[in-house]
């Protein structure tokens, strides 16, 4: 017996893409933190951890409320990228 998976909706696909973007932003922030002074790096690592947490939503969460997951991941992505730009500007 073959079980068919349900087709993902548009909002679920958008949520998954937003989660991928949040993971990438966290990775960028973490790499940038390595070359910064200690205090700036600490703040940046905290923001990167938040982005990583937003990128780590379960399938159940995505299926149940994809718009909420997308919103949280997008917000974390924007915060991580803005914090990275700000920290690099302060370091110079």
C-alpha cells in the first residue's frame, strides 16, 4: 500500500523558503561574528541564534500555521542581516 503525501500549499512553500533564508542569514551572521571585536560578536551571535531557532520549525508547525512560521522566519532573517550590517559598520 502506497501512501500519498499531501501537496504543499503556497503558504507552506513560502514558509519553507523563509526558513531556508533564516538559516542562511544565521550562517552569515555567525561567520561575520568571527572577525569582530568580542562585544559586537556576542550581540551578533545572539541574533544569529534567534534566526537559527526561527529556521528550525517542525513539519507540524508548518502544516498547522504556515503564515505564522513564515512571518517569524522573515522577521528573524531581516533582524540578522540588519544586525550583521550594523556590527560591521561599527567595527570599522
